[in-house]
C-alpha cells in the first residue's frame, strides 16, 4: 500500500476533533456524574479525572477533565479525591496527545437538584446585574398605608388570611388583589405581568407578592428571572412572602423586605394597628390631662406659699441684707482709694528723687571729676612708662657697646681689607706684593704683602 494513501496521526486526530466539535450533543451544556480522581488543587487551572462510581472495579471508565481559572473561581465548595460530583461542560479532543477530555465550566456536589441548579444560575446572573440592590438598601414602608396591592392566587387560604390580618390591623387600608397563577409553566409570566400592572397604577403605598408553601417545583416561578426583574423594577416598596420560613426564593432576594410567611407580609405592610394607635392616643390624652392637672395644682400651691411669705408681707426685709452689703462695699472702696492715693504719692516722690539725682548738672559735674581723675592717671602712667623705657634703653646701649668691634680693636686687634674694601678673612685671598689696608681702632695704615705663610 502506498504511503500517500494513509492518514498521518495529526490528520486523524484533527478529523476526530472536528467530529467532537461539531456534534451538537457533545457541545451543548452536558452534565456528567462520577467520582473525582487525580485531583490536586493548583493556583489557576485545575486538571483531574472523573470515573464511574457504580461500575465494577475492572469496568470503571475514566475521562480526563480540565477546568480553567475563570470557571474554577465560581466553585463554592472544596473538592476532594473520592468525592462524587456533577460536572457541566463539553467534550473535545486535545490534539497534542490525541486524548478526548471534558472541559468543565460547572462543578457541583452530588445531591443538588435541577431546581437548585437553575436557582444558582439565575441568582448569579441577577446578582451581577444589580437586581438585588433593594434588599441591601430597602425603601421605607408607609406606616399608615392607604392602598395595598397584593399579587397572589385568587384561591386558597393565603388570600383570606392576609385580608383578615390587614383588616384587624388597619380597617381603613384599601386592599386590591391582582390574581395570578402561582405555579405551572405560565405562572412566571403571569406573576411578572401583575406586578408590573400594580406598579403602573401609581396609587399604591405597598406591594405584596405572596404564595403559600410548596415543593421546589411549585416555587420555581418565584425563582424565575422575569419575576425577579419585575420586583426590582417596581416603583413602590415590595414585600415578598413566599412559602414557609425555610424557603428562600429569588423573589425574596429581589424585594425590599422578606416575610417568612404570607401572613407576616400582611402584618409587615400594616406595622401599626389602628386599634392600638387609637388606644395609645386615648392613653396619651388621659396622661396629658393628668399632667396638666398636676401642674396646675403645683402652681397653685407655689402661689399660695409665695403670697404668704415675708417678702410680700414685709417688702423692706427683702433688701435689708443687700443694703448692709452695699455699706460694706462702700467702706472697702474708700479704704482702697486711700491706699491707692498713698501708694501713688509715694511712687511720685520716689520718681522725683530719682529725677533730681539724674539731673544734667549733677551728671556733668560727675563726668568732669571723672575726666580729671582719668587725665591724672594717664599722665602718671606715661611718666612711669617713659622712665621704664629710658632704663631699658641704657641697658641695651651698654650691651651694644660691649659687643662693638671697636672695643675689640682697642685691645690691639685689627682687620685687613683689599683695594675694593672687601674684608680679608683668609690668607687664600691674598697674593704676594698685593697692597692692603690695615684698620686699627684709631686709624688705618697701608701695607704690601711680602710673603704668605699658610698653616
């Protein structure tokens, strides 16, 4: 067989990959279940295997799986080897090694129902789009609502229970029902339409969306995206009362307030009971009347005490003590003024004495005396300096005279010079028959060198 008629491994792998990639069943959001193996958590992308848990040991099929970082971040539990999980994704072929593998975009632990999967998908989508903002910042409810809209089933005990509670709490509030299907295929659209109608009306203070308890499937319309968006878009505050206390729907999360049961939603919409308000008003009226009566009695008693006091019977006694206090203050003021006057006079005399002491004539006389003393001291110092300088001069002159060459020559010494008046210090400077001059202390003599004798 010719080589050209054969497929390469790469060509065969690509062909098989195209078969996988264009298979509508394998490329849709496929769900498989099995036990995790070879799982070791990595920083970003996760690589592991999934094998059958129910098949015998020698017949357990294994498929490689990969989950990229963006999908792995959405996993809200910690997978472990041996754990049974449900994987959502698609199947394709990895060309490099020619092995088919499962690309995972969802991972759930076994035990999650289809309704729960749908709930999680819708919740994540709506949370990302900001549908649950009212629950985080709920709009305030009207404490005295005039009109209340209720979207619920037209049949059943829920409707009658809510009417009874609202009538007991606030008989003046008008209740308008918007009947809707609360379960079934068309329930979600019907609920959303009635919620929108109540909002468009524009005359309601509060909107209640309610339903009694039921299974997950029964409550699915209240977990739908269309209902959640209708609740979030409502122009009036929404109270959601769906199911029992343990049930939590997406409608609850999108509403401003959540009641555990429908009856509590009616209680929440009418927070203040009208009868309680009237009772409280009557109690406050009685209390205010009693308070006013007590205050009047106290005022009358105080008036009687004041009118019988000595202030009104003997008004002069009211200021006797003050008059005595004024006299004491007057006496203290006079003493203080006298002391201040004496002190001021003393300060004035002291300043006058200081002024006389520092008068210009006195200062001039003192300066003249000081100048005379300085002149005398300067003359005395100069005379002393001159005497001392004269003694030093005589002493130095005597020393200079004793060191004079003339003194030495007077003792019989002389020195020799040539015709150029240069002093002869050595015989090497002389020549025979050379004429020289001999210098004595009392004169000079001419001489001729006859002979030179060197040592």
